[in-house]
C-alpha cells in the first residue's frame, strides 16, 4: 500500500506517516513550509524498509493542490491507495471577527483542498475487486481528519468549525458517491497534542475537562487509523477520540447553578 498524508511533516501527520511506514506502507509526505521536518520524517520512514518521498504544495493555492496527487504518484513511483487529509489551518475567529481572509483560509485549506484531492485520488484508484464471497472489496481508503467540534458546536473558531463541519458532510457524501470502490471515513480528535499557542497548563486543563478526564494521544489516533483501514465494511463514519469531550454535559442548567 502507498499513502499520501497531507501535513505529514510534523505533529499528528508525522505520527501517522511513521506509523503507516512501520506497518509496511510506502508513504508520501506532503508539506507546505516545513521542508526540513518533511525530509526528516521521510528519512525515519525509510528505516522501516519502505519507500518514502516528500511533495510540496500550498493548499491555499488551487493550482498547486490540483497537481499534488499526480506528483505524489510520480514521487513514489506507485499508485496511491490511502489518502489522509490531515493538513489544516486552525485560527481563532467568531461571527463578529471573521473576515473574508479568515473564511477563505479555513475553507480553502480545510475543505476545498480535501475535496479536490479526493477527486484526483479517486481517479487513479482501480475499481473494486470481488472477494471470496463474491462481494466487492474497496481498493482504496480516504481518511479525513475532522474535529470533535462537529459533534459539539460552539460559536468560537467560527470559520474553522464551518470548514470542518463541511468536511464531515463531504466524508458522508463522498462515501456514497465513491462506493464500492473507495471507502471514506473520518477521525475527530479532541485534545491530543498541545497547540502551538497553548500553555502546558491550559492543555492539561482542557484534557482534564473531558468526561473521561483525559484526552487522546497520537498512538490512539494511529490505532483508529488501523481500524478504519482494516474494516472492509466501514464507510461514511466518524470516530471521535476526545475523552468524551463531545458529550460534555456539566452545564449550569444541569448542575442547578444560577
């Protein structure tokens, strides 16, 4: 198998790229500005005896995005059968402060890019083969990294949330359209890795505030990735790994606090 991981140079993308490499998958690591990190990730991936390549694209640039899948196939010299739409812009705004710039940035990177990458990916995927039960077996998988926010809406991070909610909707409609040849699923992380603008204390409080009083971690995200890839009958699903954050219920009305 060969996988393209967008935003695969650092953080969660890197963890997934190296995990897939450890399982024997060839990997193509997409990056926007982190070329050194991408090269280091590819070098580490190759220690597992697989092929690894890096490809550059600014996902805000539609022309660069439109050629990314073809360039990834050329870099690895093999067709892709896994696409992980992981790259994401995450900046704060609200309905009051949102601008056309913040709208375009979040929609283009978090929704438009995954849609057109999936379109290009599906075109190079072979049709489903029949298994031993004479049933079609999908030949490829798309995994969209969404956010548990789509299950627990808030007015904060407004345009980011709109883009991720759109990506979750796209996950379902793409699963319908591409079946039975491609399976499309999503993972919705909660507090998993400390944000670049987040203090250690704030991150710890965020994890402790979930109903399990803990967050997730990259290893658990990778286990969910394995599950999605291995379950042939799964498509159009969202797995939230968030310590139950999307089920938070201790609001003032429930607790009787005025």
